[in-house]
C-alpha cells in the first residue's frame, strides 16, 4: 500500500503521482517513510517529491495549480502586505454564499482611507489601502460564517466547517479595519462590522454592566445604555498604601489581520517617548499622575509603526477578573466637543500605524498615524474614596503625510526632520462638588470684598477732594482703582484656594481628596476658572501698575527755598529772628510786583545749586525699592531648583514626585506664590529691623537733606491732597561753606538750637496735607503760566536742539519770576502769615491713623489742614512706598508665565524683564515730571 519502491539516489522512491511522507497528520514521525497522495488542498512538488500546500485556504490542487474549491469565489490582490494566513498571498477564496451577503460592502470606496487635518499642512489625503483590499471582504465572509455557526442550538457539538481560530481572527480583522477608520459609521469597514454583529446573538454569560458582547464578535463599542451604566463603581478597593495602592492593567493584543498575540501588562504601550519618565509604570500607584511628553522625529516613529498592534484594555479587579476599560477617541465626530453628555465610547485602539497607508506590499507608507495625546482617567467615588469608577482612556490621533510625490507642491507631507508632538497622561480625580461649593462661597465673599473695597477707596478719594468733578480723568482713576482692588483681592483668593488644596492634598494619609485636573482633554471646570481668574488678575495688576506710574509721575512738586539773602541778618541769628523776618514780609511780600516788569524782585546772593541737588536726590529715589526683586528671584530659584522644592508641586499625594509625574497648576501656584511672598516679607522685616535702623534709610535721609539745604518739598498727589516735607533749616543761612555747615550740624547735636519740626518743639517733618480750594486755585494761577511756558520750552527743545549735545538750555526769565513768586506765597502760607488762608497743624486721630481716613473738611472752608505723619506716607509717591502692589504684580507675572510654560527659569526671566520695564519707564517719566515742575533742564538730573 504505502510502502516505498526502494532507493533512488539515496532517497526512498514512490510510485508516480505520490509523495514521500516522514510524519503523520499530527506531526509525529513515522516508523518508516511512506508514500501517499497529497490530498485536495496540496500538490506534488516534482523537485522535492513532497506535498506543497496551496497558498490560500479553501483552494484545491489541480494539474494546472491551485484553484478555489467549488462554492468559493476567487479574489485577486497581488503584491499584498503578507503572504500567508487570512487574506495572505495574491489571491483569496471567499465562500460565494457568504459573499452574497456582504457583497453590498464590496465597493470602490471600501479600500479607501481618508486622513484629514494632516500635520503642518492641515489638508487631507485619500489612500487606496492595500490592507483593506487584501483583508476586508475575505475577513468579512469568514466572520459571517463563524457568526452564523454560533447561532446553532449546540454550537460546541456541531461539526466545525471552519476552525475556531480562523473565525475569531476574521472577526477581529474586520474590527481592526473599522478601528483604522476611527469608527466612522459611513465607511464600508464599520458598516460591514455592524452587519455582522446584527447577525450574531448576545453572549449568554454575565458581563459587567450588561455589556452587549455578541458571540464570535469582538466587543468594539458601547451603546447609549452602557455609557449610562458606567457610573457604577468597579469592584475594587484602593488605598494610598499596601497592596491596594497599585492598580493592575492588562491589554490583549491583535495583529492587523486579526491574529491574537496574547496578553501583557499595560505599562508603556502608549508612551511613544522613551527616557522621559524615570519609572514608566509610576501611574499604577494610586494617586500618582503621570505625563510623558516629547517631540519625535519621523524615523523613530516609523520603527514602531511598521507592524501596528491593536489593543483591548482591561483592569484586573478581584482575583483574575478583568474589567473592560472604555476608550474615548476624540477624532470620532460625536466626541469632538469633549462633552461627557454624548460620549461615544469604544474598546479597541492602536498606538501608531503606517501599514494601512501602504498601496502595495513593497511600497513606502503614504502617511503615519500616531497618538498625539492619550489620557487615562481614574475617578474615585466622592463619598467612598476607597472605591473607583470605571477608568476611561481618552485618545486623540494625529496624522502626517510622508510621500511628497503624492502632491506636486509637497504640501501634504512633512520632512523627516519634522518633530511630531505626543503626550501620554495618567490622571486621578474625584467628584469635587464639595470643594467647588466651598470655593464658590469664598469667591462670593471675594466679590463682596472687591466691591466694598472699591467703593471705600472711592469714598476716601471723594472725601480727600471736596467738590470732586466726575469727569473723564476721575472715571479713569475709578477704573484703575477697580482693577487695583480686583487684582489684590482675587490674587489672595487664588492663593488661599491653592494653598488650602496643597495642604489637604499633600498631608492626607488615607484617600481623602484628589486634585482637579488642570490640563489635557479632561481639564476640570475648576481649573479653567482658576486660569481665567489668574489671567484677569494679571491684566488688572498691569492696569493698576500703569496707573500707578502715571499718578506717581504726574503729581505736582514744588521745592520751597527758605534761604534768605546774606547781609540782611547776621549769620549766627537763629530761627526765631528768621521766622519773624519771613512773617514781616506777609502776604503782601509774597505777591509783590515791580512796577517796571511785573516780576518779583529777586533776592540777592541765594544759590540755586541747593535746589538742583535736592531735585537730583529726589529723582534718584524714584525707582528705589525697599524689597529687592533680584534677591527674591535668586532665592526662589535656589529653593525651587537647588533644593528641589519644586518637586512638591508634582501630582503625588504625599512627598515629592519624580520626572514623569507632572506638576499641578494649583500646587505650583501655591508653592511659588508662598515663596515669593515669604521672601518679600523676610526682606521687609530685615530692612525694618536692621538695615533702615543701623545702616541706611535713603528716604528719610532725603528728609534730613532737606533740612540741611533749607528747602521744603510740597507734593500734591491730587487736587487738594498731598504731602509736605518740612525742610526749613533751624539756622539762618545754609548757603555757605563746609565749615559753617559743620558748625550748624554740631550745634544741632549739642541741642543748642530749635528742633527741625514745623511746630515748636516737634521733630515731625513729614505731613499729610489737605489744602483749601482757595489755596489750590491761587497755586494753580501762579503755576499755570509756568506750566505752559515749560511745555512750550520742551516742544521747542525737541525740535531745535540735539538732546545728545553738551550744555544746558536756559529757561524764560518770566517763568523763573513766576516760580519765585510762588515760592514766596508758599513760605508765607506755611508760616501762617496769610490772613485769608488759615493753616492748622495737628496730630492724626485714631481712624486717620488706622485706615488713613481723611479728616472731615467742611465745604468752602478756607482752612487747610496739615496732619503730622511720622510714618512717612509720602513714600506712596515712590516705588519704595508701593512694595505691596509691586510684590503682587511680580507674583502675578511669575504665575502667569509659569502657568503657560511650566518652567521656573522662563517665569523668573519674564518677571525680571517686567520689573526692568516698570522701573525704567517709571524713572524716565519721573525725571521728566521733576524737570517740568521744577523748571530744571533734564540734563541737570543725573
């Protein structure tokens, strides 16, 4: 029967038409080689005398080669992507009966793959995919046979016309092609999958949440009822420590042609970036968020994309139970608005793919598709945080054209050097309704504080300036005040909110709270609101700082020179005789005019260099500060980067995180703001306790300088409100040589002369003043012509002279005479020798000291009030007196750039540049204002 015919050239010889066999049908070696026929599905190879199987299933051997069996239809697809298996080789045999049921899906568009929104170009690309041509219809017919067989009463007992693995692979292949079309119901791949599913029946065994998993069909998509049922918790208990602190995910893997590749733990399958995270599985620790982000070049992606793998994700719960994880693909039309109310959730996904964009087995891919963003979201139960809701994986795909020959202008392709962004996130959150409610209450209180604070400051301004006219300037000031209060109140609202979250999140031992998600496709509304308020705080502080610079560089300043000409009195006469002399001049002397020119008779022998010197010193103080931003930023950099405190803002419930664990918006803001405020407070305390007391206080040294130079300084911030720095010397003359100046200072040290204060036996030299409307009118009348002439001189100087040339410009003599007249008027007013304009000097009362409440001034009064101000409120006209506003401004600038770039170095650099701009512009404008108001050439102010 099967025996051989002996040896032929060292090998057994078989009869004509038979092949030589060494193994049986199960692959077991025979006791002796035998001869036999090849059967219907193989043919005899005359060269090897062995049976060669037909390359395609359902083929039968004939004398002319392998052909499809009876009842099967031949389908050609030369130059395919793979040679064996389902759809392999150059031909497939599909059952005619099954094909007739799916023939309607065998259209010209069945093999088309359209990729929209290409990277760089934004255009679209349509490809005739070899994978679809080779696989779709053959897999659909085989899957239909498997589905129909599953409908028998006793499927397991029925004879198998089709191997189980063939039917499973075929149905998975159709599912993969539908996934490749991103679940588009209009494509033939997804349409035929829906048809096949409609021919099947539900599985009889129980599945989580009543999932509609059909027999022999892969579960590909949730229906609406299933999406609603996902609100139920997962049968799994979690904690921050112990074995319950680690989640275990697994994925089942499938090749493009449906072949099952096994299961493996889910760790870095979606992390296309390598070397970014120190531990690629850190996100499995409960509460540990993760962010792996980078930009990849095309060649590195192509290495992973040649053989795409399709995944189904599961969470291991109790024992070996696998809980299916839903997937939300943002490229699906129903998910484009990122709303949870109409989500279309699916099961299967891929990471990167080029195979479906090939037009033949030997061609290069036309495009590459990859995960641009993936986020695995785990939500804890709000009332039972040791239980979790079903995790959700959100994916957004991007695609880039690769073949420049497909477009004449190359606009559909990117170069190999192009960088493609990809990011993987793992996030933990929970229902934060109680947190949101608390924050909302605080927000309402902040709004109330904002409005009340704004109205209070407006009331203070109206109280300072009786008869204030509501004009454009007043409205602009009111808006700036509104921004000022808003920026201050809501900065501390944000700081308090973020600081509270930092404390309760980092100090929890058992699971209590998770942070709101602050970026990515799952960003929470609380985080979005936080961002919006932070941006608005930044804008408000910018408006406030601009108004601050404007008000500080537009106020009126007048340097009152008390020096009398020498020769009229003895040099050693004390202040009493000098005061009586000034009083003798009276109001008449203040307004005395000569008959020939209308000017004031100039005094003899009084030098103006003291005024120039004082103006220079005041100009130098304009941008001086008591809190150094440079020190704050250097220390901030040291603490955050050097000591690693920045890692405390990473999203891990306790301690510090490591690379790969992202920084949180709230935690980062709370930490950096706290450090900036603490460093500013520490600097202020050192200045107040040590530096200003024992080293140098430049502001009060300026006040001392006024007394040495015998010059007072009148600063009018508003119409009838401002400050007065009393610098009238206790000596009769100060415009003298250094020997006499030294003698004068020695007499003061020895207590041989009166005190420097405005009032008798008083040392107070700084005053907060409220002048009457009549005094202001007379001041404006005298100074008005000076201002006009100064503006005209500035205009002429701009046009006629080069600002870089050496030398100084002169001032019109009339302007100087007006200034001298104003000087005599103010000396008489401060001396109290004007009968019509009374002056009252007193200490501040309780509320005036506590909240800087202006005194009650009757309307139309002719009395002016000077309030003693030993604290030096006049500093508010300098940057040194607005440190609180500047610290909040710097913190807001830092927070904004840190929020945008998540980089300490960038935020520090931006904050420093903003401070340089503020100081530089502030100093420039201040010098111009001083020069204009004191009638000095700006080049005198060095």
